């Protein structure tokens, strides 16, 4: 595409060089530069792309987009100076791929918990309603049946537009996308046109990146601030921050609630290991998902579908037939009737929600809840003692173990978790660093009818240690433990 077309409606501070040249691709990693590339120099907290401008030119970049012009400008190179490189990259990426987000209906879901479940439910629902659909999620990216591995909750703006372009080429009508707080701050959603946004909830998470809870709230709110008047903003008003999200949005304001007045009103009638019975807008429906947290996800998805013009009765009928997403309250049952539950819960609120649901499902006082839980490395350390305390308060036995230690010392992480264990619960807590061994230990101490929660990794099929990903699937290991120990 010609550079001048890519720059349509893009605010520029200065231009040096020709703009009638052909651009082959847009990159912000100098290692991906090829002849005819437009290289975007983005200033980061760890690496500053401006330090790689010369390298990008040596590799064949014909155009440089940057916030600071080099002292010496190269011959036959076009330089574009802008105020914010990351934001501008989103705008030029949208132009480069023909603004694909305007050619389908893009719906974003943000919040601490429930993003993956909500977008996956929307994706499955709208496929059942007869549409070709796209999915951008933590678990995977998907275009109808074609699965594309996911590396981030929200990809970079170039990748997003590339995927949306491919969706448009394949006739996709709707795309459902997780919008992380990181992606808002890092301008990854810049240039996208959303048909709607959903807010699930906001709790303690990602303070390693945002530093304060107020910054975290502002990041989430930033998504709704960007929505156009043609979009809807659907928020959970049972979360006190729901109203804050839509204070400055131009979008149509809608709400859903289990406890307060809302545009879409729900009530839990019954909850068990087989599913949920709910009243939604005066219609009684049975769902295959479990727990109050899923009642919110279902209600938000229902509301979004109705706002997108679908028939309420048809939406509820199709939702009632949908299975829960992988790694979200996924069950494995042993031959002697021990119930294993694998869940992605990796924040204090998510762990509390899952354990409270399990407590509600206990059939009698003799049924133990055994929780295996860890915390990820190179992530918000302040939540570690909190999660250990929650596990202790809501479980009969707790095994603290490794999650994805990444580049941190796993024993240091476990030490921080142990600091949150109240003295009255010390005797019911074990620390086993090896996650495989920890899951086996949980099965060894379990009795028939007990419930084992393995929390933190959910759908993940790896464990990241010292920068290396090793195959590890909680569900597989739990099944292996059941088969091995029960057969002895």
C-alpha cells in the first residue's frame, strides 16, 4: 500500500521524505524488518525502539515512524514524527488493512475476571445463531473453526488488524475480543471501531504494571471512554465501579444485575454441580455453567446479544446448550467419586468466587474441600498472601505450590504466599513446590465425595520456569493422579 494512503487522517508533527512510496508491512520489532518496511519506534519501559532505528534501516526499512527524530537523517528514508508512536501505529495499521473493524461488528469485553468466559460464550452463541464469527482471547484466537494460537490477552494493534482483515476476507460478521487493561494503556486498541463494550468486574490485579488500583480502574475506564456514540456500553452495576466505567462514554449506556435495577435483570434459582437455574428477564432457564460468577457472565452475554438485535428467547435457548470454556470450573471425577475441579482462578476475587461456589455445593459437613494453588512469577506480588489467606478460609486443606514461576524463585513466591496464612490455619496448609507432586498429594489425602480444586492455570498446557515453557496440563495431571492412586 502507498504510504500516503496509510497516513489518512493520521496526525503528524513532521514529515521528512517521500510519501508516495510502497509499504510492504508495518513492524515495531526491528528483527521483523524487511525491504520496504515501515518501522515504528515505540518507547518502552524496558526497551526503547528509537535505539533500533539505525538497525531497521540497515535491514531495509524505507520509513521510520518515531516520537524523536534521529540527529542524522538517512538518505532516501522517510521519517514521520508523531506525538505517540503506539497510538499512531494502531491508526496506520487500521488503514493498512482497510479498517476491518468497521466491516464487521467488534465487541470488546473488559474486567478483572470473566473476560475469557464472556467472549467464548458470545463466540459460541453467535455461531449457534448462524453467524460466521471471530474470537480474540487469552486461550486462543479463532476464525470459525480455524484456531490460531494466542500469546497475549490482547494482541498488538498490527496483529489485531491483520486478524480482523482475515476475518473480513472469510465473511465473518461478528468478532468478540478480550480487552485487557495493558492493551488500553499500551494503545493496542487504537484505531479500532467497536460496536459494543462489556464490563464484568474489577478487583485486585496487575498492580505490578499499573502500580495503583486507581490507575488500574482508569485503564479499564479508558476502553469505554473511546467507544463511539453508535456503540453500546454494557456494565455490571453490582460492581460499584460499573457506573464509573461509563461516566464519560459517548456510547449508549446499559446495565445488567443480579442484585440491583438493570437493563437486564437476573436471579439465581438453583445452583449445583450440573449447572445453574436462573430467571432472566422473567424467563426461567437452565444453563450448563456453574456458580454465581457464571451467572454474571451469562447475563452479560445475554444482554449484549439482545443489544446486537437478537431475539431474547432464541438467545436463551441457545445459551442453555453451551458448555463452559476450557479450564473454567472444568470437572474431572475419579472412580471413587472424588470431584476434581480445574479453574483458571489466578486473582483473589476469582479464587474467592470459585471456592464460595464449591462451599455452596458441599453436600454435608464431612465433605472436604482441598485446594491446590500457586501464584505466577513476574506478576503482581501483593496478591500472593491474599490468595493464600482466601484458600485457607474457604478450604479444609490447602497445598501451596508453583504456578508459572517464570523468572522468579518459586520458593520466594511460596514464602510470600505463606506470609498470608493466619496462625489458626497453619496446621491445614502444606507447601509443595513441585506442582505435579502437589496435585498427587491432594488426591492421596482426598476421600470419596471430597472436592479438589486445582486453581491458577486452567486452560494452560504449560508451566513456564526460567523463561522455558514445559508441558503441564492440570487436567491431565489430575486424571493421572486419579488413575494411578485409585488403582493401587
